[in-house]
C-alpha cells in the first residue's frame, strides 16, 4: 500500500514515451490516465473487476505508477510536491 501522504499531493509528473515530461494537477492526471485506459482494448486483468473507468483510474493512482499500453510502451506517473 502506498503512503497516504502521496495521495494528499496535488501534482504528478507524467512520463509518456510519445510526448514530453509534464507536471499535471491531480485532476489533469486523472483525465490523462482515463485517456490512457481508453486506449487499451480491454482493462488490465487486475482492474477488470472494477465497475467503471473512474474506479480504475483511482485504483491506479492509489496503487501503481505505471501502465503498459502495449509491449514496450509504458506510461508512468509520480506524485510530486510543488512548494509555493
């Protein structure tokens, strides 16, 4: 289980091999992950039992930091703290 402090952070670094590194808000990261999940023909086996894509996104944010879209193509995200 991930550290609860991580879930309290508001920004993520998103690494996509098809694009540049980005720093996104938590809401933008959720939208980005939703788009990544929708690129898949079927949800990953460990997420398939969840009822909706939004639940899958939340599970990914809470328990993972990478999603393989196809062999050799993996996207990653990491919670970061941006000091004011």
